[in-house]
């Protein structure tokens, strides 16, 4: 493993290929996360539309949305901390 790392680090062509592949991987990962978030938002919008159409009380859904937003905020902070730890 160390020999492979030494080979990649010593040759500029291999290093540039590794960096480009790494960037493609990161971009693909970000695209998948964005697609999952958009899908989740669409499902939530359809759910609220269904509740509104049927005339059901939306006050209970406000509690659910507040809970989801709090959880999302916590996950966002943990993600920032994780990224900070990885980059250090």
C-alpha cells in the first residue's frame, strides 16, 4: 500500500489522475445527496397537499416539521464538525 502511495505521489500524471477521480467521486456523492433531499421535499409537499385537500388539521404536522427541522439542524452541525475533523 505504501509503495502504491509513493508511486502516485512521485509521478505528477498519476497524482493528477487521482485528484480528478477524487473530485468526480465527491461531485457524484454531492449529486446523490441533493437528489435524495429533493425527493424528500417532494414527498413532504405531496403529504401536505394531501392533508390540505382532505381538510385535516395541519397543527399536528407543524409539530412534526419542527421536529424534522431540529433534527436537520443537529445533523448539519454534526456534519460541519465531522468535515472540520477530517480536514484537520
